[in-house]
């Protein structure tokens, strides 16, 4: 969070410093944009918890910790905002759905383990999976997904190096909802990004950009005694799109 705060403070200061120049820049206006691209989700760690004895423990609560291997996914989104000249403010909505390729269990009750065949059956039953492929500590499922839907408010600084090609950088904060096989919730999220716009006319630009977004650590409860905790969800996306200014 210190890094995020520092980056946003630096960006805000830079935006303020260019406000006077923005008055002399080309007239702005409202704009809408759409984009599509590829999103990569860093392998998050998930810890399932339940009543003591569920995973062979002797305490009051058992835990099973695993890493998720998720495939890259198509991401798409839309934006509405206002161009002040050099500074733009917008609200965007993005969606991505990642297929879970595998789930590798590393620890049971805080201890590194090598799962036996019987352990695999127990874990598969706990996850309520119809079939569990893979071997050893790794499970492969069909149909498991991580879905992300985010709404972010952003500030962007356009760098005036020319009339045709305009680099930009910025970031924002908002709410991101995620779902793992039907279970999830909304959390605070932040992002930083940069890109370049190719102005094909006064009203239309082609954009290519990169975004890094993080959703905070989250606990999802199945009931009073069980649920799972998922580590920060870190997503890197590269997209291309169109922006229309009015």
C-alpha cells in the first residue's frame, strides 16, 4: 500500500503541475472507450479451513493450503470519462474469466505433505469434484473458473510529445468482485498502467496499454466453521481498443 500511495501522490503532483499547460492543449470533452486483450493471473495461494479433523489434524480447526495454476484469459472492458486536455478522468468496468488448470496442495495444517492415494480421495471429496485428474499433490479439474469483475475510477496523464502518438500513464482505485466456482465477494482494488494512443482523427484514437491490478487478500465463508482464504489476486493485462471523444 505504501508503494501505491507513493505512486498516486507522485502522479497527482505531476497532474497538478501540468494543469496550466492543459488549458492550452487541444479541447477535450467526454469520451467512451472499449478494449479487449489478454489477462494473466499470478498463481494465487488459497487456504481452505474447516473443523478439526477434516484434514487429519487434532486441533479445533484444520487447514489445507494450495497454489492455483490459472490460464491466461480474454479480458474486455468499457470506459466513460472526460478529457481535460492533458489530464483525463474516467470510470471503467472490466471482466475476465480464468480457467483453473490445476490445484497443488503444499501443506496440511501448516506442515508440508506428500499426499497418499487415500489423501487424494479425501481432498477430492472435500472439493466436491466429480473427477480429480493429476497425480501426487496436484489436482486437475474440468470447469473450474476464477471470474473477475471490476469497477475502477482512474486518472491518466497524456504526455504531449506529438499530435498523432500520445503516450499516457496513470492509475486508479475501485472495487473488484471475484468468484471461484460460485463463491466470492467484492474487495478494494488498485491498478497502475501505461499505454499509447494513436490519433487517427480528432475524435477517434486506437489505444494499446498495459495494466497491473491487485485485489486484497480475501476470506470467503461457506458457513460459521468453514471457508477459504485467497491471497492477493494480481493481474497483468495487455489490451488494444478504440477511444471516441465527443
